[in-house]
C-alpha cells in the first residue's frame, strides 16, 4: 500500500511542475502581446481569412482532380479504339 503513496506523491510533483511551466508560458504570451492594438488584430483577422480562402480554393481544386471518376469499361474501350487507330496509321 506504501507504493500507492509514492505514486501519488510523484504525480503531485509532476502536476506542480506542469502548472509552473504553463504559468510561465502564459506570462510569456501576455508579455509578447502587450503592445497589440485593435488595428493589428483586425489586420491579422483579415490575413487569416485570406489564407483560409486560399486553402479552401486549393483543396477544392485538388478534390476536383481526384474525384474525376471514369468508368473502367469506358477507359478500356478508349484504349481499344486508340490501338485500332494506331494500327491503321502504321499499315497505311
């Protein structure tokens, strides 16, 4: 039963260390954003919206390229027709 106490103590130390690290990160973030005004925030929001539109446009293009589904029978038929045309040209 004693090992349970040691495990709980170790978890407590880990939780304390993680909370100190999180507090330091929050303080660093607050210091880095202290001089941010509303105009800068509005510009960042506009830039993010433009990047989002660009990413959506690119994804739509890529999805359009991937979703061009052609039935396999049609592909085989086109290959056969193409081979027939090449044979006629070679023989003539």
